[in-house]
């Protein structure tokens, strides 16, 4: 999935993914711009980031406010796909990435009903 950015050199891609992973795992002090480039004014509390105790990842900005509640799409794309990709690219050098990815996959599987719907 993240290898689909052909215009970014491998080194820069790796650096960008590491910065993104740090934002996901650690939160931020200064919010990145969103939408029209305006500052949202909100970040996950510094040192906590987006991962939730239940294994899922928070949603991010939704309708102009910060939503830290577990959300299926962010858990699937960032948690169980994006961080797995970075963990593979860095040869497992950061054990936190694998922990988050495994927790995300467990949350996804644990939140599904037998017929594939979200419980």
C-alpha cells in the first residue's frame, strides 16, 4: 500500500513513514494543518498518540474536532497495514510498531460478528 508512492525516493519515504509513526504513537504538540491548511488546534495528548488500550486507533479529525475513539478505518489502514509496512521496512527495529499492529489486528478481528459485520 505505502509502496504506491513512486515519486518519493526510498530514503525520503522511510523518513516520512518514521515521522508519521512517531506522530501516531506519540501524539504532537503543534497540530499539523488540515483541510485548507488551517491549524486544527488539537492533538492527541503528547506522549499518548492515537493507539487505544483496546488495540484500536483513534479516528483523527472528524467534522472539525479531534476524535480519539477507536475507529475501524484508522485501525485497519494505519494500525494493521501502515505500521506493518514500516516495521517490515525497518526490519523490526522498533518493537512498538509490531505491538500496535498486532493490537490493531486483534481489535479488528475481535470486533467482527460471524457474518463479517462490525459488532
